[in-house]
C-alpha cells in the first residue's frame, strides 16, 4: 500500500479527533490540511514506528502543538485570532483521554503520539477523570429511535451526572421537546427510522438557540469527508461508555469556554 493510500485510509477518523480537539469542523479540518501539506513537503516527517495510524496522529499532534502566529497576530496556518486559539486549546489530559477512549489507542500508542512515557499517559488519564467528575450537570435531550440504544444512552448520561429531559424518536418530536425544554446538550442519531433526519432536526433547533450537539451514527466515514457542513462531535455505533463520556465532556468543555469568553468580550 502506498503512503497516500495509508493516509487516505486513516484520514476520516483523524478528522473526527481533530474536530473533537478544536470544537469545530472548520478548525479541525484546517489542522488536518496543515498536516497533509507537511507530509507532501517532507514525507520523512511521518514516523511509522508504531504503525501508520499512530504515526499520523503523532505528526498531527506536532502540528497542533507548534502552530505559530504571524505578524498580524493570526495563527499559522489556521488564521485564528490569538485569543480565540488560546481559549480553544485542549489540555493534554483531554488529548490523552480522547486518544484512549474515542480513538481506541493503547497506552503505549498514546505515549508515542504525545511524545511522553506511559506513566505520564496514566497521569493524564487520571486527571481527565477528575475533570469529568467535576463536570457541571446539564439537561440532555436524546434523539434516537432504537429503544435499546436510547436506554443505553439514558443510563450513560445519568451515570455521568446529567439529567435526561426526554427521548425523541422523530424530527418533529425532537424539535418540540427542544423548544419546550431548552436542553444544555443534545445526543442525536443522524438517521431515524421514520425516514427523518436527526441532523435536520438539530439544524432547525440551532436557528433559535445555541446548544452543544454530539451526533451518533453507524457510518461515521460519511460525515468525515470535509466536503460539506458536517458534525464537530461524532460517535460511532456501536459505542463504548468511555467514548460517550469523552465526547460529551469535550462538547461541554467548549460550551463552558464560550460562555466564559462572552462576558469578557462584552466588557471589552
């Protein structure tokens, strides 16, 4: 398999990780594009000592960690204002947690990707666990038409300390519940059994209020192309509890940051 084929094979899930780190499709895909440019210019940057996938994530982490600012104060190559990028930086603990829980890497691979030892990876994972325990509880709307999956999600959400305000099984039910209850987080299946779309339902809700959204799908590669507006936070079916925990925590992390920044922006 050629290097380009190897990169293409692992690109969708790298996009998922990058979007989860940055909190948006646009920023996440920009970091991935920067990594691809680096590989084109200098193929030797890709260290495949722990396998091609871990090598890609390791190079991505170096790009993520070393972005610099130009004379206008913009970050290179992503062109974000410095204060915006600093506010969006994901702590090392959350990077380790996402790599372990969302992407399923081993501790040894995470150590290779983050360029630390395994002991440090365990420390970071423990720190992320403490952050999760301190997570502020919120009201969660679940959009899922499969009964057993909905029950699993309800249990997971409650075990994380959040409240479930309802389970919607169709586009119309989801929009109605959201308007009445104003959830603080939405977990949404993309394709619903009655032919309606969880993605369309969420887009309708977001016209009237802001809320972090985590999408769930059996076909994540369809929504990780970078070719159209796509989810920032995406969970694959079947999912593990740690995967849901990691992504929910990250979505709420960015929501909290945006609320902290808003009063500061108004004051200035």
